[in-house]
C-alpha cells in the first residue's frame, strides 16, 4: 500500500495530500476583498509554498483548475498566471465561473503536481 502524506492537516481538510507520487493541493484563495490581480498573485505564491512543502514545484504541475467569481476577470487573472506559469512545463488547465465561498473571494485555484 502506498503511503499517504498530509501537509498542514486541520480539522476540516489538509492543505495538500501526497499519494502515489502526486501532490493534490486544496483550493487556494487570496485575501478577501482584494482585486483579482492581488488575489491571483497571493494564491500562486501559496501554491509555490505548498508545492515546495510537498517536495515539488510548478515545473511539475499536472493540472490546474481555476474558478473565477466572474468570467469578465479572465484576462486580469491570466495576466498574472502567464507571468507565473512555467512556460516549458504548462499544466493541463481549465477555468470556470463559480459562486465562491464568499462574495469577497474572486479567484480560487486548485492544482496537482508530480512529486
């Protein structure tokens, strides 16, 4: 049986779970009320931090799921994403519009990466 490693576990969820050589990160959000640009920057910084805690990096991303509260902010989010993503190793990615946990959250990003 393959081991399961939980990163920053809490009573409701872990920030990441590693199993079978794959790191599964929880959805990350930025500071409530901040702009889409600022929230996306904060989210991606947290993704970098959690990937490092898992022993991997954005160069090993497999998938990225992005939820926007308003698809009208797609270009704003993409401007930050495009500056951050490893262009030599981009993940499979999908983006959708969703009602997030509170109206103050504008973007949530969920990724998986090979470890």
